[in-house]
C-alpha cells in the first residue's frame, strides 16, 4: 500500500537532512508520496499523513529543543498516526552505542518525553571539525577525546551507515 509520509527534521550541520533525503528517496522508489519539512518550516497537520517520521541530531548531548517541544505539543496526533523517530549522533559511531536500546542520548531522550515512537533508529553522524565554529570545535574535540574519538582538527569522517538508513526506510515502508 502506498502511503503519504511526512518527514520532519532538525539538523545542525546538515547530516540529518542528508539522511532524511536518502529515506525519502527509498520511500518514493517504493511508491509513496513523501514531504520533507524542517522543524522551522512545518505548517501542516500530522493527520495529513498516513505515516509521520521525526529525525533530530544531537548537539552537546541534547536533541533539538524545538523537536522536543513539537513532540510534547503533538503527542496525541503522533499517537494516532503511524510514527517513527531517529536520532543522529557521533556516539553511534561505536557499534555498542548504535541502537535505540544502547544509545545513551536516545535513552535519555525517551526519559524526557511522554512518547514512545512506533519505530525508532539511531544513526551515526558526520565529524567535520573544519565546518564547526571555533567554540563548537573545541567542545566537540573535548567530547571526542573523552570518548576516545579522533581529535585532529583536520578530521572529516562520515560515520553514517547508509545501508542501515536504507533498511530503516524499507522498515518504514512496510510498517
């Protein structure tokens, strides 16, 4: 069955949007109608869609506050629609932290909201020190040092597992 699917996202450096576009491509290939919205541009109703997906990146250990507020304000609508949520963060670069059950940011996220998505996923993001403002670069380097990640200021690594992203999209399609 072809569905009308809405995807809402918040991104800091663009990787969450890139992931959303891959999900969108897979869903369109499967015959669905897909609309993509930034958290800053969403002006529709969740009920306009058969399925609704929310994706958010992490910065300094937290998901975008606008995404959290959106979920709190629209919990009833989300519960009445087939829904999904995915988190994008660098901690997920480690296989033992790459699932909703093992990712500390995802676990903390679920503890702060009164909503459990029907389908959820965690994807590793992209590390690109050159792209970050000075203060962000220093903070991310500190976090990476603490988590035994790369700290060289020239480091640019895309950790996203694109096969995992496509599998998530197929799961959404079949849901």
